[in-house]
């Protein structure tokens, strides 16, 4: 998205992570487990990220992708 505004990027990337939620539930992993996995102190912080209200950091996306044995783009950027 070359030349995109901050608001356009926010709308593109801060949306609910439906695939991530599906993968998490398939593994029967709780939001508390996911929060601990990526180094968050509170499951609510993770839930806000999964709902698309806050962005995941790049290292968090990498940790999650590795846990699912998938590529980052397959979880976070492809529909």
C-alpha cells in the first residue's frame, strides 16, 4: 500500500484476526495461554490484539506462527 495514510493502514491491519482465533480454538488454547506464550502479563491484552483493537508486534507474530507451524503471512495477512 504505497502512499497509504496512517488511517488506511490502520483499517487494513487492525481488524479481527479470525484465522488466528480459529487456529487457537482448534488447538484448545486459551487466550491466557496465548498471552503467556508471547510474553503478555494479562489475557485481556491478548484478547484486544486478537479482536484487532491493538496491533501485534512483529516478534509476537513470529512466536505465534512458529507455535502453529505456519508462516506469519498465512495467519495475519492472508484472508
